């Protein structure tokens, strides 16, 4: 079988698995959502990277003495319906790279990344990926059982906080703006100063 080094070698109508994904050798970053290839946006701009860095500093200070761990993209997160147990690579059809994620069940971590739903995901919108974060990933994270999902809007300096309810559906818990203190539902003693997050 020929090495897959370019996206053009793949069939956009085919359903691929994580086992396929592991064999690809092209430079473009992609995600796999329900077996479909989703090319990622070009490298994030400086503003996006600053926000991720600022979140990272806050997360590092909070989580360094706690059992949960956080990770930055690029970091493979394999997702599937939360009703299923851990699956083998050939049975997994969704692989995403959230900007930041927090994982408390460390048994789902392996050498390749995270095999299952993180507890908390933070996605920072970039030009060209808003549709994916707002609809496709929202539904995927909900189905997979990601307990808390934050969508960060850099241009508006705002954060929307979604939390799974008892029925497993996301509810909008809060909408924060640039000078608010945002509080994760899962970690109520963590105060995220959005002035600090959005500072240049």
C-alpha cells in the first residue's frame, strides 16, 4: 500500500478510522469526525496563540498540585459515544485536537493521547472554523460525554460555557465577557480572570 503523504490521496466520501489516521504522513493538520476528514484551519494567528498561552498559564497554576491534567493542541483526543467502553483504533472514527482539554480520569491517557472524553474542553475560534466548533464539535462533544465545553470568541472577547445536564444535553450555563471572572462548573474554586485571558 502506498504511503499517504497528501490529502488528495484520500477519498472524501470514505469513512476512515483512527487506525487509518495513524498511517497518514502528510504535513497538513486534520481532524477526523465520524470518519470524515476535516482539514484544520491554517496555523492559528498570534491572537489565538496568546489566548491559548494565557489560559495555559492559569491552568498550570491551578492544576499542578491536583490529580487532573491539562493538555494543549496538538494532542489527539479520540471520541465515541459515551455509552461505549474504550475502543480499539480501527473502531474509532473521531479524532480531534482541542485547543485545551482537562482530563481527570488518567486511565484514558496513553502514549497516543486521550482515548475517551476529557472532562473539560476549551476551543478558541479562529477564522474559518466557527461552523465546526459551533455545530459539529458541539454535537460530538455532547454525544461523547465531555462534561464542560467552553467556546472562546477572540474578536468579541467572550466565552460561552456549556455544561451537560442529567439527560446528557448541553445547557448554556453562562456567557462571560472580557472583564468577567469565569468559573468552571467542574472546578468552582478556579477563578478565570478574562481580562488576563484576553490581554495582549
